[in-house]
């Protein structure tokens, strides 16, 4: 399915480029009219700004333009908006859902977003300014303010009539929220509940009072975990007085998981939290410099450790043959353990009370794997060097070094992210260069310590 989508997008991009070169406006309009905005966003990324504006002008549907704005990569979006007339931008943003429009404005430079807000209608501008007043990546910033809420004393019939007449523009109607006379959230009900009860039944008589809600200042990743954990399609957002101020729907949660997963992967690799195509060369260099410096320092420390055993290496050069495999096995399992723990913490499957069980489990796994591969590599060492070291102590040294390297690597790879999480530091930054570098140092040290003692060198 993924391959089919890629192939379809490739064909769409090539077709539109060819028609643009030919100036076939009528054909272009037909294709643009039929293509989904998400697919068009892929096309825009491969076009010049002039052609982007030309294609944008062929989109007649404001909803489609809004979706396109939301789907475009940030750099492409900024360039396009800077090239468009102000009235065209305002027209699209006024038609968009408030949370999506706020997300677009948050990406723009302050002077541009302020100009757009001044140009927008008073009501829409105030709503967007309210959303933008919340901190980035919080529930308040991403919530939609177009939701359906009824007073608890109205009847099912009155609620249905209200839905039919006054709530056409509301965000996805998964749930209907019930508030008291002070607009405080007191209950929730589904559309199904609303239509199966007798028409004259007050909402308070059949609403559910056990509600999962979030505060406006809650981190968006925590919101996503709640929605995923309890399998709900939307979650209400309340302020510090429990007043209902918005909702977050499952489509927003999917975007959050995608963004957070990408951010974690990039951080774990030590390259920041932005896509490479959105970074300048200078910014990319500055982001990677400190992480590679950590690797460089680790390599220098490993060099000093190895040089400390220089005399042993000079007499027994075969010891050096196993350094790469010992460091590699330790680094690999350390990365695996840290990845498992970081992702578990990010998705909420792991919490701090799991600290010792997680550490013990990963240490046990590392020990078992170390024994398996330690025996395998020891056998290879014995076969290759049985004439050089007939006593078998080289094979034993290599085997023990692999066991210790993989066990300690699993311990470090699981413990470090958990410790970072405990002190409220993003655990993703603990992985990658930090973990692998420390494991390389430990692996080399234990290898030579074991070898020099067993071989009496």
C-alpha cells in the first residue's frame, strides 16, 4: 500500500511538472481539482516558488487550501505565505479550524502573524490570539474551540434540535459535552445515547460523569498518551476552574505521535529535532557539533586506555583483532536497550515505578545474549589462534570480555534514559552518541583488564 502511494505521488508530481512546462492550464485545473491536498503538498515541495503560486491559484476550495497549508513542510509553507497577498492568507486562515490556524500562525515570524491577526475579523482574531497565548506543545495550544456543549438540564429532544440548527461548524462530533450553569464540565454523552433515550429525558439523567479531561497547560505528549490509553476519540480541555474551553480530537493526537516520534529519533541520533531539509548548513553543523564532540572525547579516552596497554599489544598483536567486535556488540545492545526504554517512556508504557524491573530485565537479557555470543566468538578465537595461545586463555578472555561488554551495555543503555526521565530531562538526548561512547570506553577497558590478567601480560 505504501509503495502504491509513493508511486501515485511520483506520477502526480511528474504529470504536474510536465503540464506546467507546457502551460496546459485547463488540464492542470482538472488535476488540481481532483487531487487531495495532502498529495498536492508533496508536489509543492518539488516546485519552484513561481509554480507553487501558480498551482495555489488554481485551488478554488478554501478547505483544500487550508489542508494544504497544514500539510506543507515548514520551509515551503513560509516561502509560499511570504509570496502570497495578505488577503489570500487571511481568507484561508479564517476558514480553517481554530487549532489548525493557530498552528500555522505559530510557525510564522511574529511580524507576519501579527499583521495577519490584525487583518482578520475581530472574533476569529481574538480566538486565535487566545490559543497562541498558551505555551508551545501544550493542550491549550493544540485544542479546538469549536465544540458542542449543552446545559445539563436541557432534554434530549432540545439537544438534537440544537445540533440540527446551530452546530454545523463544530469540530468532529464524537462526543457531546455537558456543562453546568457556570460552564464547568460535568458530563459527556455520545450521539448514540442522545438518540436512543426518550426525547423528554434531561441530559443529566443519562450523561456519563466519569470523564477523562486534561488541563490547558498539560504537555501535548501526555494528552496523546491519555487518548491512546483509554481508546477515546476526543478529550475535553478545561482550565484551572474546570471550565470547558476546548477539545482535542484523535486526528490531532495522530499528528502529535508522528511529531514526537520523529523528534525522539532525531534526538537519539544526536542531530537535533528538525528534519535535515529544514535546517541550514550552519544550523545543522551547530546542532551536531556537541554530540560529535562527545564521541570525539570518548574516542580519545579509549585511545588512552588502549595506549596504557601498548606494551601488551606490541608483544601480542592478536589482542587488537577482537577490539572491533567487542565494542560493536556492546554498542549494538546498548543502543537496543536505550531505544526500547526511550520509546517506552515516550508512549507511556514505561513509568518510573518500573525502574528496577526494567533495569533487571535488560541486564538479564544482556547477560544471556553476552553468554551466547561470548561462547561463539570464543570458539572462533580458539580455532584461529589455538597455535599462538594453546592454553585457551585468549578464547576465555575474549568470551568474558563480550559477556561483560554486552551486560554492562544493556545496563547503561536502560539505566541512563530512566535516570534522565527521573530528573525531568528528555530521555531521548541520553541515547545515541552518549550511550555508545560510554559503552565503547567500558568495553575496551574490561577487555584489556581481563586479557592482561588471564594471559599474564
